[in-house]
């Protein structure tokens, strides 16, 4: 076999899996991740917000466990003020402890725009460019422009390695204009029958009524012994 034919064969081999991947494949893979195994995680959050010239920076630490009895808060720093705050924190923790159900929601009615060979942290990966289905709203008539793009990196086993979702909206009500931009990035790791979101960064900015606001919320999740 000549070098040219060998390279052509390799190129063909690498190309075949890319064309074979569909969103149904991803959905089936995510559906296998039930998130029923016992786990305890530590969740650290840093929330930086800017409103005009005012800056705030808050931090939070949670230890959350899930077993046959359900999801429960082990401890929190600072402590939760009331039961409602505790339930909100536990609900968010449950989502991060197995992000597969949330990803499945993102993929409902979505359109696969492009599949390409890529890399993630130095390793080979497959990159999917996806357009999520736009939710219907009674306020759609006020929207001038809207964009929503989901990038999903898959490993050789078809499981998600990372995701990036970017949304941008521009609307006008009467003579008042509003703009909102958000970018959510996630890194995943396998943890038993879970798709653990080990890091989540949510970057949001908005403007309207002569007021600019922005914030970056960074959350890390670490499995505890």
C-alpha cells in the first residue's frame, strides 16, 4: 500500500464515525445514565456580579449526598437561612450530580447542524454543533432577534466530555430596548451511572432601561470519599 492510499484509508476510517453520529445516538447514551448510584459531592460556587459601578462577590460551599433515601444536604457554608433555600440548593446540586436529564431536555426537538473532528484537553473528540428548539412564548412578538447554539464534545465512547451553550436575545417593548446574552460552559466526567458536571461557568450580561448588569457564576463539583 502506498503512503497516499494509506492516508486516504485512515482519512476514510476517521470520517465514518462522524457521519454515523446522530442526536438519537446521543439521546440513547444519555438515557443509560440513570443517576441511581450512591454518591457524595462537594460543590463550591463563586458568584461575581456587576450592576453599574457596584460589584459583589459571594462564595458558597455545599456537601450533598444521594443514596436510596434521596438527595440531602449534609452541610453548607454559610448555612442556609430557611427550608426553601435548602431545597433550592439541593435541587441545583441534584442537576449537577447527573446532568444527563438536563442535556436530554436541551436536545428535545433540536437540530444537528454540523459534525466535525475535534479535540478536548489534548484528546481526540467529536464536536457536534446543535441548534436547540426555540421555546414558544406569548412575548415572541417583542423579540427582534434570537440565537441559540449548543456545542457538544463527545469522547470515543459517545459520552459527552463538555458542552457550551450560547444564547443572545434582543427585544423591544414600546420604545424600550433590551439585550441579554448568556454563555454556559460545562465539563463532564463519568461517575458510575452519572454524567457528573465537574465544572459549570455561567456568564450573563444584560442591558436595558439605561442599566447594564453582568455576572459570572463558577461552580465546581468534587466527588467525596
